[in-house]
């Protein structure tokens, strides 16, 4: 009887030990699992923090790029403003010089026009009296040519030229893609003609009913420059002597 009881106690003790061992093993496994979960959670939290930092750094870098671009734009604008100021000063100086030259020219023309009539030949044409006389006569075309040069009227100046020369002149100075070039040429032309006091036809040679050669003097007794004019469709044009300064 005692032996059976002892055996029963031993078996119960062994079962209890086995249960305790299994329970301990299960608890250790659960603890290890909790440790792993906690470690993974910490790792994910660290990654999230790194992502937030990267986003913050990326935003700062983008803002820095914008600031740097703004600084470059401001520097560029300052350079352009400096150049504009220099150009304005130069234009102001050129305008003052042109005005002074124009005043001198006006005084010279006024004095010339006040001279006694006998001081100038009757066929002398002072610059202050030039007009647009059209193209119906060779004399009218010549005066229109000088008038257009003096006033910077490029379209009328080219209209005084022969058809071949018109085509060349239009390609040179009337390119629609470069309007500023036409303006600059007109200014240069008027500046050149400001020194031209007038002209007279010192010589006239009729080559044919549709062609005439003029010998032009800018001053009485001065050198002679030839202008050949031809008639094209009822209008007289400068064939030789026409030039673009």
C-alpha cells in the first residue's frame, strides 16, 4: 500500500515538474517574443525618426536652393541695372552732344540764309529749304533724295533709288526682324547730313530722254560729285551716286 502511494507521489511530482518546465519554457518563449517585438518597435520608431529628419533636411535643402537662386537673380538684376545706368549716362552725353551740334548747325544755316542773295548762286539749294519734291523730275528726285537723307526718312530715301539698289538697300537696313537697326541707321544718316550745308547742280548732261547726269557741288567752286538718274515707269530714280553712309 505504501509502495503504491509512494509511486503515486513520485508520478505527481514528476508531472508537476514537467508542467513547470513546460510553463517556464513557454514563458521564456513569450518573453523572447516580447523582446523581439519591442526591438522591432524601437527599430521602426528609429526609422520613422530618420524619415522625418530626411524630410526636414530635404525641405531645408529645397529652401536653400530657392534662396541661392533668388540671390543669383538679384545679382543679375544689379548687373543689368548698372549697365542700364551706364547706357543712360552715355545716351545723355550723346544727346547733349547732338543738341550742341544741331544748335551750331542751325546757327550756321541761319547765317548762310542771311547772306546777301548775290553771295550764293540762284541754283543753290540750302539744306534748310529742302523739301520732298517727289520723283516726277530728275531735279525733284535729287532734292527729295537729300531731304530724305537729312530727315532720316529711310523709306523715302530708298524710294529714290533704282529698283536694283532698292532691293539691296531693303535687305541691308529695312529688315523687319531688326527694327532697331533701321532706327540706328536713320540716326547715323541725319548726323552725317547735318554737316552738309546744301548743294547746287553745277553740271547737267542729258544722255537720253530717260537718263541724265548731274555734277553736284556742296559749296560754290567746290569738288563735283556725279549723280546719274534714270526714268523708270515715269519716275526718276538715282542710278549712280546713291549710297548708304
